């Protein structure tokens, strides 16, 4: 059984990742790490995981006796930890933004200095529905951001068909996306019964979506605006596409059927998706609408931001890296 | 003191309207009506109103001893009641959709047959920030829909300046917008921790927004999609405008300052608005952003769908109709 | 593989029960029934189940080709269906209240006429932690009510030790406990940001708790008051016990350790439990506090009302009836 | 117009207090203070107040040009500020716990050292429904805690009639009661869809309730347990009274009618109260039930913890101190 470490298991995504690896029939959860909560048991910090393991302080030498690691740290600090693991031969799925971009200039613009420049650009972008084959052989996988996961699954079929002339992505996320740090905006009283746009015209997932859309054939500058809504887990992206060319409803329908009919974790439905339908699952639920009145194509995608948008997708990548069925440990 | 009747006071908007008239220093609440709850006291049905009056069954002869009426009934059934009131000389603010549109064909397409065709097109569209002067002399005012209120306040300055080439309006509303009838989608278990688009590409507020934008100089076909979010009262519209022409940030800023600096119920703020900021108030809170990267203009507007989106705007119209300060009874 | 039918699979508890049986490694889900939604697929009605089976109208002849059935119908109508299944040799776990009580007079007082008097009193009360051995051989198991499940797990150790002189049970439940029927009190606007006692001094779970406490040795008349709180799933009972006799903290601690240390589904913790800790699980989480100042013993128990309070406990009973490990299909 | 300062106006209760004084027809809001947010405008920190005043750092010399002050600081630090204000002749309503208790030993046990021992025991306990006459002439009023407000209004009529033999108070509060500091337990993800008891058998409102019950004639040791529930504002206390003597339903009903029929801010209703009925108001809503089966008397009381449980009750006290109608500024 391959042994797995989860770094940053006291965060929301890290805790779900640890729980999923712990329950996984093929992998063994060998280490869970935390910074300030090292020494505590994970099931005391996050009862719902029911993982009765002690959180350890991060120590690359002590914790590199594993076959792979899921790194659930913030961007910036993740890169050096990833480098330390790679030096010791550990395969890595990194959930931070540090290895998602492939243009150093864009990384510098949106994130600043990189923590492991020698590894920059070496990762495979871990969206299995787009890059399955390359993930299989990868030693370093950059797990996508939550918004890019939903937006790219929503838009990739149109991108590949040359149908995206322009696109507005209006995204809505539950509060867990803001992380476990108690702040003014994650206080119950600030979030409850409220909703608001945030990081208007400068959210860091923007260049990530553009890079991957370009990789699918759509070199567009997107408008992307996230909003905070009063729920715990769940993310909805509403994509408004101005088509680049003539098309029929049937063509669009066929594009999505071809792309997703055999994907275990994408559900294509006629009606608009709700985030509750995918709560605590690895599913992305999609609907596509050709609006005859305006000519626009509307695509809605719902995921659980902590699962398909982070932790369960990391395990799906792990499955792919180790040649397992991508449903294993997630069904 | 002008005497006022509120028809449909057992619904959410009607209850707020009755409460506001009851507290109003200039108006006297003379009648409150309800259908199935006639006979009950309004403060038993809606304790928060603290209006200790008995709900009456609707009877145009008995209840026309008033100077004005707020009709809080659904479209279709509202029109005949409005006609009965007008015949008896009662001034009316109608909160339904029956008198908002001015094109009979468009009404027929989106709503079907009209319940008082002789009055069709006779109303002033009751958005005081756009039509204050005509409201003053009006006997029949069509209170705007909740989404149109927010979207028009957000877009009117750009429309008048010829700046709207194209626009996507992504709207989010709390559950009270769906009305008081218990249904599968208003059940707590369906709405809680969920969010979903609804009435994709066919919501009836679309032609209303288009009509009024055209009236402001922007004859565009809009993309409008509402979403249901898990909160009680509050509505946010996120408007993504592709400009029709060159412009500067300064010009845009000046357009909004000129439009709203002296409006008592519009708050222009640099940061993005949250719906909690306007809960239980008549305010519309706005922010405008020129995105240099994409060239788009983004406008966000937050209102309380039951207040500025319905009941308090109706009272603001009443104030305007009777020559009162529009802050009266609402501050 | 034993074949299982779930009657009433379109309700909240029924849907969870069907999902759990469908995923179960030892049982096969053979039929799912519904009344008004017969013909629809369960995963369309309840997407989170991911059970791709068609809901059938109830037909005892067609659906008795099973080894056991979970009956998820309301009291009153459940009894005749249970009788029909028993006549055809099908083992039954009934989730209604119809077979929980053993005193016909008490049933008549609180519920009215019984729908299958010949079977009255024939069931084993399906709380495995109290009646495991008798459940093993039972053909008819009465699954406990949600409040009794939590209250009895909280109080049984004290009852058996003769420690309960008097007890107040203040219970709080999420909205799913009120069922799937859209009503005035389950409307989002009524429940959100609200909490209220309901069925004060006349909730039907009262005699059930008293009967089972008596069976454990405590023949007390209890005060039991449920409250509705704004969350979807979760139930907390706060038990305030006036002890019948002298005792030490150590004795009380030992009673709970002895009762639950080897129980797979009861978690005894020093700190007060939260319902989120047990969401979507079969766990009951307990804490016990001896208050030196007042002399009272306080016991808090948290369960998920749809899981341990209904559906997953039914599957736990099924496991026990078929001689399986009670963790099977639930971990 | 008497001039009023609000100290600690950036906290939740302080912001509501400032808003109410600002709107008050008889008082003038002269100063609002804050610690870390000094310099900001109150309506930027708390938009819903719409108070366009700058928050000042606390300076007793600069801010004592007022007739009265509402001190909205935590216990411990409040006392010295109150002393500084009293030295300068300013009348004070203190919202902290510092002046509520009258027994120095009990204060020391539950709170530790007192910050202004020379003033200890000098305040009138500011529950107008119990101590109206003494509040009128007071220079220092100790505004009650939120739980004591609801519990005492619920129990005082029974206490005065010698009916309380024993009482269990199970209390539930929304999250704003925990204050504005972002902490692990006020994080949206911790509170949402959760509920839990807290401070079991050691909440500091216990001795305050006991002191005041004793003052009404009931020298009992109470069991008091608060619970956190997922809503913003609202508090419900469920009181389970074991009567000390024989009584009739009619006697109990008369006790409450006599106590509250003429009180403007207590609503006595037959059905159980919900906290939403009193949201954003100074009302306490009560219901009383004599349970024939158990002999217990059940009393339920709902308040808004930030209003009647803190800020609006402080303004009610201010009205009483200045001889105004207690409805003034609150209706």
C-alpha cells in the first residue's frame, strides 16, 4: 500500500484530504501535519474526519518515508515544502497556486516571488478531465483552484470547438473558501444573511483560468468576479459566453455529451445545478443553455469547493498518478 | 391625513407595506386585506409588523373610502382590483407586473392575457430616481420589480451616456422573493446551504429591464439570470457592461456622482456592496468599477428585495404622489 | 445477498435509508417506493442519494420478493403496510411510531386508533445499544423516534443505576425533522434566523421515552420540550437530572464508560457535543457533567435526526437482524 | 437636549446603542468611541447604523461634556471608565457586568478583582419592568445581561408569588452574543448548521439571575445552561419550574397579566414565542404553560440579545432616568 502524507491537515481542505486518504482502500495515511495544532489529534480538531492520528510538526526528513504527499498549504510557503519533498523522491500533489501557472511573469504579477523557482513550470495541471494522461506519469501535480475547476469544466468543450468569443464568469462560493483563519469577513455575523462581490477585477484565479482556456484553444481575456454567499461549502459558476461563430443547439449539446458522458465525476443535466446536489462529493454538475433570444451560451457548474475544488480532486489525481480507478476512495 | 388601503397585506411585501404606512407620520392605514387569512389580525400573521388591525376580505365598495391603495397582489389578479379602485377615484400604487410594461405584445408574450386592458399602458413606472416628476402627478403608479429596481439604478447612468454596448446581469436573491406560498423550493431543506440559477433565459423581469433601459437611451437585448441564495431578504445584481464607446474612469465616476449624489436612497460607495448593509431599508447601495484589463465596466447594486425592491419603494412613490419628502416614513 | 425494499423513499429519512442500503456491501436494494413521485428516479428527486432507481407505487404483492423492508411512512398508514409485509414473510424495520409503544391505552391516547392491532406490541424496540440481543432474532423492529434515540442513550446509564429522580429534557432539532411537506413552519422565511418551542407539553415522543426509561428501571414522568432551530439536520438533547440518591462523579463517569466504551456508534467526550460533529453519520456524541453547585447531573447528546435518529439506525438494526457487524455499510 | 456619549460603539451592542441614540427625538448623540477603530466613521464600520460620526479614542476629559454615557465595554475594563465618568458628574448606564452584582464575594468568585471597588454596589439594576422607580433617580444603572433579562422577565411573577421551588433555565442564543472578535467559535464554518451547549455549569449570568430572583422573593439555586445556535440575533430561554406550592392555572395566568398587561415592552401570548418575532426590537415575548401531566410550570421568553438584551434596554433605561416615556426612541 502506498503511504501518503498530508501536509496542512488542520485546514479545511487538508482535513478532508486526510479523511479521504484514511478511508481509501489502496492508500495508507502515514502522516498528518499542522503548524500551531501539532500535537493535537486530527479527530479532536476536526471531529468529522474521524481520523485518530496525531498532527505532527512538518519535518521533511521525518516525513519523507512516504510514496506521495498532498501539500495543503497556502501559496508561497507551499513551494519550498514541495521542493523538499521532491528532493527526497516523494511524488506530490500541491493544492496551492504555486505550480499552476506556467508563465513566470504572470506568476510574479499576481503572486510575487516564487518559493522554488527551479521547479516552476514543472508540474502537470491536475484537472483529470483535461489532462488525465499526463497526470498518470507525473511526479508533481498542481491541483487546480476551486473556481478554475468549475469554470474550466464548464467552458472546455466550447473552448476546444472554437466557440468562445468572449466570456463573463460570475462565481459564488460558500465561506469555507476563505479558509479557517477567523477574520472579520468569516465571522458568522458578517457572512450570515449577507452576500457580496469580493476581489473585484483582481482575483488570482483569473490568470489560471485564462492559461488553461488558452491551452484548450480559447485565447481570451475573461471577466471573472467571485461572490461570497452564506453557506459553508459549495461553489457555483455562471458562465456567459458570447460565441465566436455560428452554431446550433445540437452541436453544443453534442460537445458536452462527447466530453463528459464517460467521465465518472461530471454530471450533465438539463436543469440548472444546485450546490447542495454535490455537497461532500467529487462531482461537478453542469447544465448548458443556448439562449435563442440573445445568442449567448450559458453554462452553469456546481462543485463543492473543498472536495472537487480541492481535497477530493487531489485524491482523484493521486488515483490517476498510481494507476487506480479514479472513483476509488471517492464513491 | 390621507387614508391608505393595503391590499394583500398577508404577503411578505404587503405586510411590510402595511407596517410602513401604519408608522408613517402623514398617512393613515385604513384597511388591510387578505384572502384566506381575512378575519385574523395582521400582527398575529406577521408579528414583526406590530399592526393591530384585522385583515378584511377584499371588497371594492367597502374599502374605497381611501385616498390611495397599495395593491400587493400577483400579476393577473391585480389588474381588475386596480381597475375597480381607479373607477372609484382611488389613486393606486400597484406592486404587481400588470402595469409596468407599455407594449401589449410583450406583455402577452411574457404574461398572457391582461386583466384590465383599458388601463394598460396608463401607469407611470414608479422608480422615483428616474421618473420622479411624472410620479408626482400620477394616479396609477406601477411599482418596479425587485430585479429591475436594482438593475436600473445600476445601469441608468451608463445608459443615458450611451455607454452600454452589451450587458450581462447576474442577479442573486434571498428566498422571500419567491413569496409566502410554501413550495418545494421554498422549503428550508431545499434552500438552506444551497444556491442555484432559476428561470434561466426566461425570467419575466427581462423585458421590464429592457424597456426601461431603452427609455434611458440604451436599446439593448440583455442577458439576465437570477439565482436563489440561502438568506431571507436581500438582492444583489452584478452587471457586466461591454462599453459602446471610449470612456475614462473619471467620466464614469462623474456620471454616477451626478446621478446619485443628491438621491436620499442611493448610496454610492467605493467598495463592493453587501446585501446586509441595506437590510430592512429603502437604500440601494452601488459600486462602479472600470476594469482596465478587460475594458468592461462592472456595477454592483444591493437592495432589500422586500423594501426598495417592493414595499418601501411603494411608500416612496406614495410620498412622491402626495408631494411629501421621499424620506418621510422610511428613515 | 439479502434483498431489501425501502418504502417511502421519497421522504427525507427514506431517501437516506435507500442510499445507505444501495451502498451497503451485504444488502441489495431491490425496491424503492413513493406515492406521488412514483415513476420518477430517486436520484432526480434526491440527487445526493445517487441511487439510479425508479420509484415504484407501493404494491405488497409485487414488492414482497425481498428479505426485509424498511418502512419509512408516517404513523397510522405504516401499520397496515407492515402487516401486509409480515403476512408475506418479509422482515420489517418500521420507522414510524406504530410499533414502538407497548401499552394500547397510551397509543390510543397519543396517536388514536391503530392500523394493525393484531401486530401491536409484537415489535422489538430497535435501539441496538439497549436491545441488541432481541433485535438479532426479531422479524419486526420498531425503529426509535429521533428524540427518544438521543434521550435514551443520554439517560439509560443513569436509569439503570437508579439515579434518575426527575428529569427535564430540553430538545432542539433541525428543520428536516418536520418532514418534506412544504408547510408554513418549514418555509425558509419562517425557520431561518428563528427558533421556537413547539408542541409544548404534548409531543408524542414523551410516552416513548417514558416507556423505555421505565424498561431501564426509571419509572419517571418526564418533562420533554422540543424546539425548532435553523439548521437542516441535527438534534441536541439537554437532559437535566435531579438524582434520586447520593453518588460520586467517579460513579457517574464509570456508568457511561461501562455502557459505551465498546459501542461503535456512541462517542463519549468530555466537552459538550455539537450537532455538526455527527452530521451525516450514525454517531451519537455524549457528554456528562455533575454540577457540584446544584447537585444536578447534566447529560448532552447530539445526533443527526435523519441518520442515527432514523435512517442509519434502521440500517444498524438491519445489520443486527442479519447477524452482520453493526458498522457495516455505515462507516 | 441631553447629550449622550456611547463608549465602545464599534462592538455589536454599542453600534445599536449609538444608532438608537442618534435617532432618538429627545437625546443628542455627542460622542462615539472605539479603541482600534478610532478615526473611522461608524457608518463605515457598521453601515446599518447610518450614523455618520467619527469614532474617537476614549478620553474622559474630552468626552465628559455630556449628560449621560452608555458604556459598552467588557467587564473589568468598564469599571474604571464608569468611575472616570461618574467623577465628572456624568450619569451612566453600564452594559458590562461590573455593577450588576451586589455581593463582593460573588463578584470575586465569578469575575475576579473589581476595577472600581469604591463604586461597587452603587448601581441600580436596570431592568425597568422590575426597578422602574429606582432607575428614575439613579446616576449609575447596571444594564442587565441578556440571559438575565429574558430569564427574569420570565420568572419574576412566579418568584414574587412564592411559586418557584426549583428551576432549570435552558437558554439558546444567536452568535452575536459572542461578540465581534473573530474567534474559532464565531467563524461561520464553526457556527453554521451547528448548535452546542457552552460554559456548562459555569456561565457568569448564573449568579446575576439568582441575585435578582432572590430580590423578587425566590432564594433558589438555579440550573442555567446556554447554547449557541446558528442565527445572528435572538435569544430564547426555556424555564422549567417545579412549583413550591399548590396553584391553579388561573392564578398563574393572573400573575402574568397583572405583571405585564401595562408594560409596553413585554408581550404575553398564548403560543410559544419565536425569536424572529422580536428581532431588532425592544420586546420580550412570553408564554406560560401549566403542564397538568407533570405539574411543572413552563415559561418561554424570547428577546433580541443585542436589543432588549443590551442596547435598546440601555436606551429604555436612559428614557427612565430622564423621565421620558420608555417607548420614546424605541418604537
